[in-house]
C-alpha cells in the first residue's frame, strides 16, 4: 500500500511539474509576442553611437525594441542587399532618392498616410511615384552662394559704385549678380579683398562643387522642361541644353576670383573656405555644412550674423523666384515585406523621433540634423547661421527650391571626366563646345 501511494505521489509531482513548465512556456510565448522589434539599417557610421542611445531611450519609453545596425562607410547598398532576403531584414531602411527607389521599389511601402509625411513642410522633397510616397526625407541640406554681408555692405556704400542696387536683397538675377561682382572686383582694393569669389577648387577629387552641385541646376531646368520622371530611364540621356547658363556662372567665378583661372588645378576646398573665413573674398559657393570649415579657421574674421545665402543665378527666365538648392540623399523607407505590426511600429518610431520632445533633442543636439518637418520651431535647429539661412529660404513665399537632381547623375566616372574638362576649359586648352559634347556623350555611355 505504501509503495502504491509512493508511486501515485510521484506521478502527481511529475504531472504538476509538467503543467508548470507548460504554463511557463505559454507565459514566455505571450511575453515574446508582446515585444515588437524594429530593425533599422543606419547609413552613417559617425552617428551609430547616437542611435544606440536613441534605441535605449525608445525601448525604455515604449517597450518597443529597436535594433540598429550600421553599414560600413561606402557599403550601404551592399549591406542592404545582403540583409534584405534574410530573417534580419530591416523594417526601416534608407534610399538615396528616385534611383534608390527604382532599385528597392519592391520593398518600399506607401507612406502617404503616415504622420511623419503629414509633417513634411515641402512635400515635393519626398520620393513620389504615381501619387504615392515611398521615401520621406529626414534631413535637408542646402547650397548656394555664401556671402559676407559686411563686405557687400561696404561695397553698396561706395560713392562711385556702378550699380543702383543698394543691398544683396535686391540681387535677383544673373544680370544683377554679374554687375555687382564685376564692379566689386574692380574695387577690390577699396574693399580690402583679393577677389570677389573664393578660389574655384579644381584639383581632382576637390571639384565636386562644380561637376555635381553646379551642374545640378541646368539639369534640373532641363528635366523640368521635358517632364522627365526621375525614376525612369528617361534620365539616361541629356542634351545639356542649358550649358550656356552653366558657363555664365562658371565664368563669373573663375574670372573674379582670388587666384588666376590657370592655377585652379592645384586648389582644394579647404583653401577656398579659408579665403572666405579670413576676409580675402566676399563670396563662395558651398553648402550649409561649410559653417564648421569657416568658423574653425585660425584667424577667422567672419561674424556669424554676416554669413548669408544667395541663390546660384545663371540667367534663366523668371529666376527672381529661384531659391537655394535644397535636398538630401537620405530618405526613410519602410519594408513592405515586413508584417503589419512591424511596419506600424516603424512608422511610430520615426514619428516619435521627429515629433516628441525627447526625440527632437536627439535630432537637434546629437544627430545635428536640419529637418524638413513643421514639428521643429526656429529654436530647434542647429546653432549654425547657414542652417538658419536654409530654413529662411525654405520659408520664403513664392520661391521655388531647386531639388538635388544630381542623385540621378550616371556615375562618378562621368563626374570626374566632366570636372577634368572644366579644368581644361579654365586653363584655356579646351573650348566650351568640347566641354558640352563631352558632358552629353559621357552621360549617355555611363548610363548604359
């Protein structure tokens, strides 16, 4: 009898133990199901540590786990390709514009109804196809002609100046700019400068401001005129029909500069930014990222309140309505292959990052992004005069922002060849028709 009781008690203990384990597993399963995980493939290694802090804060506040993986510099597309077909595919990733969308369109969810898109101040900046939104820009940068207001004001106060214009605010076209620049160059000794424009840096690898940023403007106007869909094959050929407009401003730069046009092949961007910082010139073409280069130059003479922006006028019709070149190569995309819960979690995360007080502090103070969303006030931008100028131009009425269409330029080889041709033109060894022909032919061969 005792033996039977012992056996029965043992069986009861086993059954009880198994039942407890089963309940524990059920509880664990329930817990796992309640934890939503978002995978984000980050583009910039330099801010990986910031995203780690963001992930910790977001999980603490919402319970949602954010796994941030960062691609090595220059290897984002390769990393995304390797990850996308695996169990570790990102829910949230980045595309670099219309061409990026063309590569990843089968994985891009329509973001038209997301909260973040509703907060986008300039909807034209988004990657949009057939009325649907597949990429939301989360940072914007702008470039144009940076000028030192202290020097230009000094010019406008000259008694013998050859223009009736009274300030840079009245410069609204290429003709206006050309008149002012050439007269300033003639009066450079009175103004205490070596040239109106900083050196046009044409050394190989340093010429991106011209073969990419400057060339963007005539290509934008050509694409607009011909209604070119930037995600289509229509971008594979161009006529460079506004090459003379490019030549207008390029000539103005190299003929009214600190250094003679024949020595530009040895000049680099840092030199031109130092010339501006030291007050040796009044103007320089560059983007808002250049403020760090200006303020950190030893002996910098330019006060932040005198650092202003002017659009890059080239002689187009109605260019008094032209603004700065503002855009980005950084667009959020959400993986349409992820489950709906993860997709919604990704939408909620990016909205939190750019709308909540905690998120915005990360964006402004640590990521240091100039954002295109109405959730940010004027006080919630990086403490940078050029960033503030970009915002000012974005908010101007009846001003048309020039987007960054250089994201569809065919290749780096094309840019390098064009840059080399520009240098030869500046040195007098290649005429402009040859430059135009090279541009058109190399664009076509590098696109196919």
